[in-house]
């Protein structure tokens, strides 16, 4: 084994960690029905491999961040990768549905890739430059969900569903080696004890700026989750799209996010965090409001619907890197904790909004219902961004 790293990691290393945390969620989705047949269980039980994973990762986000603040980014990331790799191998080899679902729980350790990558960026760069780097990392979070199911489906067709988890095992090994040789410790403000770490935490919870950033991030992502839950019902039930057409149009939002994240990577370092956040919310609001207006005037169709939701992706790509960087900058000594808490809030609100959107659209599969829900999410995110800007200006005036 090469010598352990002692310098901060390259950006590509952090991108790899983040991409793997996303791949572990959805790479096996095309195989769910095949897996249900092989394990001889209902499809509904098999979906616990997704729903249970999301629940576990939301809880782990609250744990991973404080642990990395106390013990360091490097050891927590190495342990997480080791646990993920072993769990992936168990998923690939087991014949028991119980063992498979238990291993899926431990695969959730890979959510550390997202939380720790964000914290490392904040450890090593000032806020505006951090937003730029996080923009490029966010592109991995957009591209991985598009490529993951495609690769998983191909592996299943050629070698069977277990090949997907063997591939995740191999990627876990590669990322562990990458972490060993390139992830030097970046947390130079570790607490002496966990108790001392916990005593710092209320300061983060009381910080209104942190909650402004977190709420903006949560409702920006929540708009995307609401879209995922509601768009299929509207597109198929009212607009009559085929599954293939639906898949194409759904992908446009992810493509929009990639473009917005690229713009963040290029330009976030030149502007204030709140400027990028507000710009992203306004882009989303203009696109969605224009689509809603056209539907109200009787000119709506599938292109208008997905043309409007495309701006959700672009706006999120502009907003999320800066809101993420901002949440980590409120209490720099608690960057890991902030990353975990903001991530947990985002996952929790996103899950709730997804459920609400699916229920509302199921009752009335009307594009205007879906667009109204998305606009409400965007407006709440915009108000949170404006509140952060107000707090920033007040702090500057006092200083």
C-alpha cells in the first residue's frame, strides 16, 4: 500500500466520492423486478432497498458530519468506504433477502462521500471559491444518476443483477485506495472530546444564517423531488406520453442541472453567494411561471411543461453550490456537522414534498397543479435566500 496522503485531495477525488454516493442509490434500479423474482418476494418489499436506504442515509448525515469534525475527514471517509465495500460484496453474494436488505443499510455509509467532500472543500477554500468547486462536484451528482441506471441495466442484461453490486464493490476498493493516497486530513480544528464537539453544536442550531441557507437548499431540491413524483402521472395520465418519451423528457431537468452547475463552477467565485442563490431561484421562477401562464391561456403542451421544468434544473444548478457553501461557512469549525445537518434537512423536506406532490397530482393529474407546487417550492427557497442576504447586509452594517 502506498504511503498515506498528507496533503489536501484533488478535486477529482472528491468528485469520485460524491459520484459513488449517488451511484449506490440508483445503479441497481433496473434490476428490481428481477431481484424480486430471484429472492421470491413481492416487488413492494424489494423497494425497501431504495426507501430504506434513503431513510438510513438521512440519519447517517446527522452522524457523519459531527464524527468528521471530531476525528477528522480522512479516518471517517476511510471507514465509510471500507464498510460500503464489504456491504456491497454481501449484497452481491447473499441468497437471503434479509441479509441483502441489512447489507443495503450498511451501504448507506457511502453517503459520507457527499457530506465529507463538501466539508473538505470548505476546509481548504474560502466561501465563494468553495461554491465554485461545489458546482463542479454537483455536476457529478447530476451525471451519475443518468449513467448509473443505464450501466446497471446493461450489466444485468449481460451478467445478471449481481454484477452491479460486484461493480460497486470494485468501485469501493478503488475509492478506498484513492482516499488512502490522496485524501490528506483537512480538519485542523478538531475537538479534544466528543463532549466538546457537542457543546459547539447549539451555536450552529441558533444561527439564522445557517437555516436560511439550509431552507433554500432544501426547497430547491424539494422542487426537483416534487417534479420526480408528479411529472410521470401528469405526462402519462394527461399528456399521453409513452415510457420512452417520458424518460427522455424527465432527463431534460437533469441536463439543465448539469448546465447550471457548470455555470456555478465557472462564475460562482466572482459573485456573492446570495447573488448566485437568488439568481437561481429567479431563473426557476421565471421558467415555471411562464409555463403556468401559457397553460392558463390554453396554449400548454408537453414541450411547455418540460420546457418550464427545465428551468428548475438550471436554477438548482445555480443555487445549490452557493447555498451549500454558505451553510458550511456559518460555523467553519463545524463544517462537517453543518454539511450533515443541511443534508439531513434537505433529504427530509425533499421526501416530504415528494409525497405531497405525488398525492396532490394523483388526485388531479393536471399540469397546472404540478407547476403550482413547483412554484411554491421555488418561492420559499427565494424568500430564504433573500433573508440570508438581509442578514448579511445587517452584519456588514454592524461591522
